[in-house]
């Protein structure tokens, strides 16, 4: 038996490439469709709703394909127009500048599919599937292996790229293979040893390949109630130790082993320090939270301030884990 889910409508073939749309203020604007699909390319799309920080300017162009063919068409569209491509998962590890992103932003959130194969114990998922949803789905089936991931609010694709991890586990530990799409439109299946994994790092970071799908090795056959209970414990622990009540990107800095970034920041006296609407979280000093109305530049300048202070006090360079995208030059005066 194979248990599969596919969410959302698949982009279908459409004869239309452009059509006029009536906007709220009655000014006609042009919606561009990817050739031969019904995927709309939006211009000047606000990204703040698509990042967990709830900040950031507009994408010059934005598309959210629902299948690999539409993703390939998106890349072709960008290539033909010499547009820079930026890939967006759930935006839970991104700081997008107030000035936004030029070129084409390709969001993977609508690439949806998941397949639990009891014969192999493998879970194959499309890049846009939500990691917490997968953790709960696996737990409810009695499949062990993803309990640790329940508090990571990203997509499967983002987790493969970031080598997301918690509770001493990470995606690289269980990844069987990842399917990636190159800018020329070719698909390739890669194993973890081809992905250069280490702590929160992979060779996919900063590159131009897009993860379309991942296969994870899990362990079926456990008591679902027991796996759900462990998953709940992890979630509870996260909620009590990390500030989930304000927008954030999770941990801002990598831990400079043997230290934890949070400890260094706290010892530097920066807990609660605030620039504009951005604050070093009181509950966990490696989180910067948006207390309301923060601009991307507030968060960026707080990151730089923390780095400067920690460098002064400890001679340690804190390296951001969060991906900083767009123009911040001159943001901090
Ligand atoms: C409250 C909170 C708690 C968190 N806790 C943790 C934690 O415990 N452990 C942890 O590791 N992280 C944690 N994070 C950070 C974040 O959730 C992870 O890094 C996550 O894996 C990012 O996935 P995403 O889909 O949101 O990626 P995004 O933030 O959208 O993107 C991250 C990077 O990956 C690239 N990318 C995304 N998808 C693809 C794709 N399909 N193909 C190619 N490139 C892609 C982007 O271009 C970007 O460079 C937390 C974040 C929050 C807000």
C-alpha cells in the first residue's frame, strides 16, 4: 500500500499568455502567464507575507509554480530575459531587504506531493511540503524519524538546502536523495554525499539549483500514539524555550562551536536590545523578533550591532545562519 497526497490544482495548459486584470482602484494592469501554463507571473509582489519575519519589499516578478513543468517554464522565462532567479521556500530563514528583490522570485510553496511507502519506509515529498505537517503526518502513521523537526516552520526543499536540524538530528541524517533542477532545465537526483553536508550547510546554498523533491528514510511500524507523544513533547519544549509568539527566522547566527551563539549574545548583555521594531528576544538571545512594525533594515542593523558587540567582547565572529537577500548598503547610517 502506498499512501499519497497531492495538494492544490496542477497548473494546466493555457492558450493565454497575458490578460488584462481589473484592479481594486479600476486601473487595468497586465498579468503575465508563463507560456503554455496557467501560472501567473505577478509584478511588484510584496514579499512580507511570504517571510516569517513579516518584513521585506517587493519582488520585481513573482511566480509560484505547482509542478515541475511549470517550474521549468519559470526558469526558461527567466533565462530568455536574463533575469536573476531567487528561490523562496516558506521564507522562514530569510531576511529580504526593504527594497525588495530584482529579477524573478520563484516560490516553491505550491509544489505539493507526499508519498509514504511502507515497503521501503521512505517518505518522498515535493519541495513545497511543510516540514511540521510532514512530522505530524509521519507521527500519526506511527513512522519514527521526524519527531525532532516539528518546530521547524520551513518547506522540505528549504530543509534540504539548509540542512535543517534540531535536537541533535538534521535532514542530512535521513536524506536518501534529493531531486534538483538546474537553470538549463535538467533534473538530477543527488545523494547526501553529493550535497556537501555539514552543520546547517549544503553545497546547494548560494547556488542556482532548485530542489524539487526529497526522499527521507523513516522507520514505520511504531505505535502512532507513542510517536505523536514524542512529537508533542518536542513541540512543547520548543514553545517554552523559543519565542514563537513574534515573527522571527529562528536562530539568527550559527553556533560558533564550542559556544552557543545565544549564550554569547546573552553574556554580552544584549537580551532585549532593540533597534526600531527589531528586538533581541528575551526568551532566547539567538532570536531577533519583530515586535511589530519592524523594517528589514532594523533587523539587519541589529544583526550588525550584535556581531560588532560580540566581536569586541569575545573576539568571535558570529556568522549569520539567516540568508540575507537584497540591498542593505547604507541601511545602518
Ligand atoms: C520560529 C522558527 C524556528 C526555527 N527553528 C529552526 C530549527 O530548529 N532548526 C533549523 O535548522 N532551522 C530553524 N528555523 C529556520 C528555518 O525554518 C529553516 O532554515 C528552514 O529549513 C528554512 O526552510 P524554508 O522553506 O523556509 O526556506 P527559505 O527560508 O525560504 O529559504 C532558505 C534558503 O534556502 C533556499 N531555498 C529554499 N527552498 C529552496 C528550494 N526548493 N531549492 C533551492 N533553494 C531553496 C532559499 O533561496 C534560501 O537561500 C526556524 C525558523 C523559525 C521562524
